[in-house]
C-alpha cells in the first residue's frame, strides 16, 4: 500500500469533506524537461525511496499486531510510526495475499528445490520469514534492487545476529551477497531488459535456470515503462531460466487510474517525482490478467483486487482478530482503497500442471 501522503483524501472523494479532493497536482521539480542525467537520477532516487514507505507500513502493521514479523524492525532504520487504520488494513491484506500464494508455490514439486526471484525487494523480510515457516523446503532466494538499497540491507543484516545467523555465511560489506540459499543482487532491473545494442545481459550469480521459479514484484515493476517490464520478464523467463522451467509471476500493483481516487493517487505521487507507468498501461483487472498471458505465462493467469482478497481469502476468525486491533469506522473508504490495488499471478507449468493445481482453489 502507498504511504498516507500518497493516497487520496478518501473522505473528500466520497463527498464527506470539503473541496474538490484533487490535491497535490504539482509536477515536482523536474518539470517536463528531457531525460537528462540529472533528472533520471532524481527519478531513480525517488523510486529507491519508496522502499522506506513500504518498510514504514510493514513496521506499523507489525507493531499493532496485524502481522507477525520479527524481522521488520531489524531491517529498517525507521522509527515505527503508526499509520492510519485504513493503510494498516491495506498492508495486512497485501502481505497476507502474497504470503498465501507463495506458500502454495512452496509446496509444489516436493522433491525439488524451489527458487524465488524478488524484484525490487527493498527491505522485504519474506526470505527470513519463509525460513522459519518452511525449514524443510530447499529454497534458493534472490533479491534484486538498486545498490543503495541492497547495501543498506546487507549492513542491517551484518548488525543483527537474528538475521545473519540464518545465513550460510555473514555478508561482507558489499552491495551484493551470494550464497547457495540467499542472494542479494545489486542491479538496476532495467539492465535485464533485452538490450537492442547487443550488450550482454548481466550475470545473476547462483540463479538456477532449471528449478521451479517464482518471480515476485511487490510494488516494483509498476515504476518502469511497460515495454521495459515486458523485456525484463521475457529475459528472466527465457534467458535466465530455461524456457521449459516451470515459472510463475506474482504482481502487486495499483489499478483504476481513471476515477477520482486513481487520479489523485497518481498526482500525489507525481509531486514526489514518482510515476506509476504500468498503472496507466494496465488500468483494469482484465488488463493485468492479459499482460501476464502476453508475457508467455500461458497456463494460467488470475487477478483479484485487494477488496476481493479481504472478503474471500481471509477466514472469518482472522477477520475478527484484525477487526479487533483498531477501530475502523470508514468501511466505505476502506473498500475504495482496497479496490485500487490488485494481486495478479500467472504461470507456465512446464511439463505438468502443478502450478495450475496449486492455485486452482484461489478465488479471483
Ligand atoms: C515500493 S518499494 C517495494 C519494496 C518491496 N518489494 C516491498 O514490497 O516491501 C519498490 C522497490 O523497488 C525497487 N526498484 C524499483 N525500480 C527498480 C529498478 N529499476 N531496479 C532495481 N530496483 C528497483 C526500489 O528501489 C524499491 O526498493
């Protein structure tokens, strides 16, 4: 979920407040100038900084009991700041939804090791949580992010015995870390896009081209141009992985850019020099599904907005527990917020139909 600065003023959009509700229309300092080096740097820095929003949202949820994650605090330098109940609910649904899909992926192919490639992983704690939850699973985990973010993560891991003791060896001070279980790659994802000028693609050490692989983009590919995303995904699916390797992609992204909520979300982020390129390219649930098929994930493509996920994926007992954590009267606002984010997951099965079976009972 975005930070509280980025989401629209929901009360106003629903007609409960004053004014037009369309705030923060500023273009930011970059203006409309050409793609100068300086502007490109400015835009990249803004995108790198979004990890702090994600970390802050996660921490808020952990402190309030929405999520059980002992690692969230250790991987961020942020002070815990309590987010709005609406946002906490959104972050809770986002994390739980991806956790559920990942859990189902991990029980496929019991005899095989499984690989996860997390794009724009930032301070995400999922690897450490999965080690606790699935100690028997042979997991090969890769995270990719800009060097600034990977270095900060590695330094945080070095400082925390609870983290580095889970690794095969303590990381040296470097922007990348490689091992047989956990890898942090300092890479600009755009360098994985098929280069038209014949430049060789970068090495991703320890990536196994043959084992069932889940590619995860939790609020990451949304910041890139759709054609670049297409190229990155194709390159992962056909160059870094064997074209016959069972593979899946999970996306978490905002949708519905054209209504007042969507327009305000976009303009609030633009004022921070953050542009959601795939949001305009894939505005509706059906567009998200179609894009997965276009990436070559031909055996299945599903999508659900987070409102549906809250209603259908979370059991009643858990819903009651969550409802008891914080007072949340703004149910209309919550629904509006949750409708503007989705999880999309698509797969190619390789030889069998294992992913199709694993996710058969997950409702859209
Ligand atoms: C909103 S954060 C999400 C972090 C994490 N996936 C999560 O959900 O907690 C987006 C992350 O994507 C990374 N990212 C965006 N574009 C990238 C690129 N071109 N190369 C590498 N990382 C990128 C950012 O640096 C940032 O860490």
